[in-house]
C-alpha cells in the first residue's frame, strides 16, 4: 500500500458506495473502529448535526478551541474542492502524503470488514475511520466532528460527543430523513449522549420538544439558544458584523465576525456555548472562556463557500446554500450586506433537492438567473430542466440557460456589468449546491503560487 499515490487513494475511495446513499446501520463502521482500537475514544468530541450551519459552526468552534491553546482535529463534509479539506489538524487540511498514509494504515482492516459484512464499507464510513485514526495518531486534544447525514445512523455516531451541537433543523434529504422537521429531529437527536451537554440552536417548539425528550431520556445537560444563551445584539461592520453574546458563563461584547448574515451571528453564539460547555464556564467561575479569547478567535474565522466574496469588479459571491431554509438565509444576508444593482444569480442544483423552493427564495433579490449544471452528472439537475422551473418562478425573460458553469459565470459577469445602475454596483451570486460553490471557487479564487 505504501506505493499508492494520492490519485490512487482518491479513486479507491470514489469507487465505494457514495455518501448520498445510506444503508441505516452502524455495524460496518463500528467493526472498523473496533479493529482500529476505537480511536474515537482517545479524545473528547464536539459532535454537530442540524440542517444548515453545521460546517460554519464547526469551523468557529475549531478556531476558538485553537485560540484556547488546544490541538484540534476537525471532520466536516462535503468538501468544496479537495477531499483533504474534510480532515484537518489545527485548522489545516492534512497533506496528500498524510492522506495516503492514513488510508494505507487502515486499508487491511477495510478488507476484513468488507469480507465480514453484507455490504462493503461506504466512502463516508472509510473517511470517518480515517479521520478518527488520524486524530488519535496526532494526537489531538479535542475533535470537532460534523455528521454526514442525519444523526443516529451516521457513521460519525460511533463516537460519544462530550458536547453535542444541534444547529437549526429544517427539511433536507427528505427522501432519507423524513418530510417534516419533527421527523428529521428524531433522527438527528441520536447524537445526544448520556453524561454530555447538548447545545441547541434556535428551533421550532415542536423540534425543541423532540430534542429535549431525547436529552431527558439519556441524561444530557441542555443549553438552548434564546434561553441559556443567545445573540444580545448585532451591528453591521465593514467586512462582517459585530455581536454581543450571552453565553453560559457571562456576556461577551464587541465580538467582530468577518462573515456576513444574521445566521452567522447565531452560529457564533452556538459556537460560544459549545466551547464553554467543553472548557467549563459558569457565572461562578470565569473558566477558560473570556471576551479576549473570543475576540481573538472570531477575528480569525473563515467559512469558505459561505457568502464568500471571491472577486471584485463586479463583486462575485459564492454560497453553498442548497435547500429553501439555507437559500432564504442567504437571500436575507445578501440583501443586508450588499447593495447590488442588479444582482445576477448563477444557480446549479441537485435534482433530489427542493429546487422550486430554492428558486422562490432567490426570486425577490435576483434580476436575472443563469441556470447551469455542476459536474456531478449523476445527481445534478440538467440546466435546461432547471431553466424550465426557473421560468415558472422568475418568468422566461429573466432566465438564461448555460449548461457549462464557466459560460454561466461569464454571462452573469457580463449582465452585472452591462446593467449596473452605477459603476461597480452590479453583483453575481453563485449558489445552489456545495458542488457548484466548490467548482466556482476553483475557477475564481486565485491561489498563492505553489498551492494546488
């Protein structure tokens, strides 16, 4: 296995059952980590689930914990450009060399599990095993782990979170998780574990009831946004926003977050509560969480592909929103943070999503929408089909169809420039899926010399 290349390992992983398919069982991954010596038990875990905001919140928690002096591992999905982004040490993706080594180290055990089980290990199960093994080998002081899909049956759930974080729950992956938030909450509540603390972002009352019932059943402490913690106030600032947060151990003022959107303020409050729950903070003791630590940590936060400005003249924003709940938050954030006249949209969606709901969210803010398709042909909606749906929502005269993403971006830039109310006032928002956002970033973000 030592003579494998990074391309070889990527191909071996991609040949496995893809992550958007799910066979509800932890048997395979549980057997894998057992053979690996249960690496997920070697460090405390902050475990995140929810419908939207997981990755941004995970990145915030990771950054704050590093600011507190801890060595961190972070496992998130999906990736934007490179699969290595999913496994990070101290905020940086592991190298190609370490990625290959990690695969080679667990490969003999993959063969054992594949032979024993009815179905072979999936792509995501193997990635989970790799991540937990890399974190144990590092070793890390804490792992920040985002579920891939759902909660109870997600392969990451072989770990018991010291802190379980549940970001806002809405409808996504309805064909797998359920058609309403309450049903979905029942699946996501599976990451709530005995003896831990559960940090809950703002939810509907019905969802809160499901989560609180699970917490009571297993004996988990609870911190709820809007009750035990929350955003006290927020003001717009150049390049982001300034917020004050009521935490579990006190109030923290003047926290600058270099990210746009009200939803990111709520993600930040959730991250603060999760870090407090892990490190210890109460009104009686200052703990390890201070305003100064939070100010320093949040100033360094990034969230690629989440309302990310990737070019100027015209301003091009990339966002990974892929369901109506996320699209509505993105639309509100764009309207608040920018004054585009006009805003041209570039949309590439997966066909198994509520595409009509996404289009409805963007119709009020986009003058014209350019419908395209990302390279994930198996799942992405053809541009022509997306254009037909868009015409129902926007009207035919506001819809352009360009099957290739690069052509769609070129057209959107031209429309933004030609129709600008004032010089430089036009903007482009590229969105619809994580894959579309990642491929747009690869085309538009100029990387430092020497980087891949």
